[in-house]
């Protein structure tokens, strides 16, 4: 996954998250538990992402080379799974909020 792709996905998720947060603030009390879980996952993912980026590409690459190429694949799969889970969760909450408004 390239940095440009990751930046794009991050911005898309962040925008959706912000929109949902505003809608939840205005209503949708029954979705707050689901939202709380997604917020926790968001914070975990963004924290891990920040740590990896702060480590510097050279440090991360060196650690991956030392451990073997499979670790790079594991990191990529883990990142894609986290993104997919957040996208699905945010979409579910947004859809439910939209249904409540109709």
C-alpha cells in the first residue's frame, strides 16, 4: 500500500468519522455504543500508524528485513483489515443515522 493510497484512505475515513460524530451529537443515542467501539478502533489504528511513520521508513524497512519479508505482508494485511473494519463500521452507523432521519 503506497503512502498516497494510505493518505487518501485516511482522509476519507476521517471525513466520514467527522460527519458521523456531528450527526451522533445531534441525535442517534442508540448508536453511541457502536460508535464508542469504532472510536476506540480509530484511535488504536491512528496511534499505530503514527508510531510506524514516526519510526521512519528506513527503521521500519530495516526491522522488516531483519524479521523476514513475511512481516511486511502481515503489516499490510493488518492495515487493510483495520481500514476495512473501520469503513464498514462507519458506513453502518451513517446508514442507521440516515434511516432515523427519514
